[in-house]
């Protein structure tokens, strides 16, 4: 989903979309930072989703921050967009390029501390 704002309405749409794609016998756990639109009581969290909030001011625990940085650095930086639609197209194109590279996603999101003692 490509949305113009990050707010409660957008977050609700995001949760609803995730919920629709969770297998009937499964449950989704979402790690999220404490952005206001993640923590508001105005959200209606679907029953098949559990939100796990990361500690405040700990971006090192949130691998998606590195994903956004990678996308910006590789496909979106140093560009001028002529229209809003051009921004959306570039964002979708960048996302589609990234999801075509699962090993890149894994390497960006990997956290050494999460794999200590594992081989």
C-alpha cells in the first residue's frame, strides 16, 4: 500500500490489509515502534494480529528502518519528481525491486544479537 500520510487512518488500513492475508489458522505478530499512529487507542486491531511495541528510542531494534534507508539510497535519492503520481510510481517501483531480492532483505534486516549461539 502506498499512502500519502502516516496516521491512524493509514495504520488502520495497513492492519486490515495484513489481517486479510493471514492464513485462517495463523496469527500475525507485528513489531512496531511507538509512533503515535501505532499506539493510539483509536486503532481496531484485528483478532488475528498481535502488536508488539519496541522500546522507545531504539531504532536499532527495528530492522525496517534499515529497509527504508536502503530503498532511499538505492532508488529514490537525488531525484526530482515532477508529479505526485511520479512519486508513487517511483516508490512502488523501488519496493518491487526490493521484494525481488529476498536475500538483500534478509541481510539488511539481520541482527547479530538475535542469532548469538545459532549456527
